[in-house]
C-alpha cells in the first residue's frame, strides 16, 4: 500500500476498478508483485480493449447482432479490397474449391497432376488449362491464394468468437430460414448442399464468384464484373422474393 | 512475404465479412428479398471506396497498375452468374462467405462446402464441353483505357483511371441514396451513427 501511495494513487487502484484501500484483495497481479512496467502494460491492454469494445458497441446496428453500420463496414471492406490489390492482387475465392478438389483427387489417385519441363500439367483438361497454373497450385498448396482462404476462415472464426459465438439454433439453420421453413435441419442441409453445388458450378463457369467478379471485378471497372453482377442479381432477387416471404 | 500477406489480408477479410453480416444467411436473404438493404449499402460503399483508392493511387503513381487482374468477359460469365445467383439466394452463401460461416460454427455451411466441392468437380469434368461450345471465348476489357495496363477498353477514347474514379463515386452515391428497405415490411432499425 505504501508503494501505491507513493505513486500518488491514493483514491483509486491501478486497475481502475476499486478504491485503493483494498487493492491487494482484488488485484491478484499486485500481490504477486510484478514490475511496474508490467502492471502499466496490463492496464493499457485493458484500456485499449475497453475502447475497442466501446467503439464496436456504438457502431453496431442494434437490430442485427453486432453488425457494423454500413458506413464503417463499407469503408473497412473497401480498405481490405484496396490493400489486396495494392500489395498483391485482387481477392478471389472460388478457384480454391477447384484446388482443394485437385489436392483430394491427386491424393486419392496419384498422377492426376504431374511435373513437366515447363511447369505442371494434369490429366484433367481444366486443371491443365492456362499453362497448368491450377495444376501448379494443386502441387504446391502453400501458395498465396490457398493460404488466403485458410486465413480468411481463421479471421471470421476469431471475429465470431470475439463477439460471443453463435447459438445452437443459429448453427443449425439461420433465423430467416427457420421463420420460413421451420426448425428441421434436414431440409436446410439439403438446400445448402444443392446451393453449394450450383454456386460453385456457376462460379467456375463464370470464372469467378462474388469476391472475384462482383467486388474485385467492378472495382477495376472490368466489363466481366458488371455482366456477372447483372446475372447474379437477376437470378438471386426473384429467388429470394419467392423463398423468403416471412420475417425472421 | 507473400504467405505473410495472405495471412494478414485473408484474416482481415474474414473478420470484416463477419462484422458486416455477410456470413449470416439471414442478412443475405433479407438483402436479396429487398427487405433490408443495409448489407447492399455496405457492399456498394466498399466497391466505391476500393475503386477510388486504387485508381486514385494509380494516378499518383502509388499503386502498381500491373497488380490489376481483369477477367475475360464471355457468355458463360452471364450464365454462371445466373446459376450462382440462384444458389446464393437459396443457401445464403457464396464461396467466400460459405467457408467463413463454416469456420464460425454454422453446420449448414459445411453442407454448402461439400456441395461446392462436388459442383466444382462437376465443372472440371464438363469443362471440355463448355470449351467446345465457344461460350467461354471473349476478351478481358475495362470500361476505359487504363494507362499502363495490358487490358483493352470497351470505350477506347475514355481514360480508364478517370472512368474508375467516376464509377467509384457513382457506387458511393448509390450507397447513400439507396433506402434502408424497398419493401417497407421489415422493421429496419437505423444504424447508430
């Protein structure tokens, strides 16, 4: 206590929570007696953490669990797409489904992807196209685009964890689905599976998905991006209007 | 270094996708049935912001034009877009948000990924047919001629970087003008600002 008073902190504990007179009882780290720099570091981590939580709280749209306002969220998302093209190349995801397919296929029956004098090729025409660039990624999974998707999964998981995780109902089927089709998981899983099939078939036919064509494409004024966006919304809006009539 | 950037940018992308609600099929569904356009405004502002920063940076010589990667436009892009739109609306996931949702504990997203792997494999098997149909041939075009880029322009007389900034500004403007809902039936709370 004497040391605390000598720092001029008579009224409040360094942890900021309680009056200083019972500091030793609630601040276990003071009892263990770490150095002053360490104590100050801990306090600063706490201050920054509380500040971040405060900012996230005021920027959240209260009606939808922890969603950023469109202005903050849009600037953040735009910044990520800009950083990608500034530092490396535009963001894209759907190709990596093909790469993972190739990795699994090559593991199941070796010889699907082979090395040549110029690079890589494959017995599959799609993996062998464009000078075997997909075949090369299959042979070397530790490449930028594949690691990008793994990191993206980790980032999303960390973000969800930091805001408290999802409930059991939400993990099984999203709220809007349950409001329209009930709580049964089987139908939801079937539609998600069929949806995944048609989404990835379409994305590969188009040569990109929502990230690669719609976002990265339109930000570069690529004509293919506009064509893709028109097609995607022309199908998506009527589908959603027909399927989701009830509110969650 | 590239792997390091993949981890940093990838993780930031995943976290932002979660925080704007794009990994939540409920918000995708309500955007596509026009009940709550909050996410649409977010996406439009993001495209506009990224476009202005990239083309502005190119004009100032700060952004490498060689980093641009413009995809080819062909009939299959439109057909594929229609297919993706159908599956996106039904499942609430696109490839990127699907993998993020699965990582954050959504079990239905695991089924989406399984279907996606099978769909991608089906395309790999049927690729020669599409190739032979001629629907995959076209050219990689930008709106205007971007100085220093290898891509041709749809409108050759128009400077591509200026066109990019104008289009970016248009996206930002639409994001601001778009109402929170087009059906008026959703109880859309105004975001705190």
